[in-house]
C-alpha cells in the first residue's frame, strides 16, 4: 500500500468528519435558539439540551480540526519509512490468523480508512494494541491482553 495515498485518504476522511461536526453544531445551535424550542414550562428542557448538543458538536469539530492540523504539520516525519512500529508506521500484522493493517499516529485513533480495497485502522498511544506493538520489527511477535498472539509482517 502506498503510504502517501493512505495519508491523503486519512486527511480527507478527517476533513469530512470536521464538516459533519460543524454542520451538526450549526443545526443544533439553530434549533436551540429557535422560537419553537422555547421552554413552555420549567420542566421543558428541549432548548437547553439542544444547546448542550451544539456545544458538544462544536467541541468535536475543534478536535477534528486540531487532528488535521497536527497530521499536516507532522506530514514529512509521518511519511518517512520506518523499520520499527513507531509514529508514522504503516504496518501489517497477523493477529490470530487474520491479517490487519494499521497506521500509528498521534491523533485520530480508532478511525478506519478504506484505501485500495483495504481497511487501515489508525492507532494512537492510547490503544491497547499500541503498547503491544510499539518498537517491534518485522517478524517480532506480541501477545494481546486477551491472550491472542500476533506477529508484525510488514512495516513502511
């Protein structure tokens, strides 16, 4: 898999997530301030709930924007070839007889990106798998918390 192609797909996916979060925040804020959401009694919290939703969506949008900015600022380093599983590594593992592809990044953990009919899962340092594979080389094996074993097959 081409690492640059994957990286561009990751950035594009995060931009789409950002747009969705911004639009959702705008919609919720509009609803919260709409005349129809005005409280009809002291127990009517529809407008208040919508304002909380708008704030949450705005916070999510900020996180996506920061993730994009961080990835873009580290682009050159992240696209370098890696010999070990470390920041910027695009790597394939055999986990319990199933091959999976991962990208190690500082942000966007959990995102699954489809590229060239393959799925790549973004890992960050908070992932349980990350602590098991960090620093490993091709051919190194590791044990997951659930007892399954894995092996690093390829690193870019």
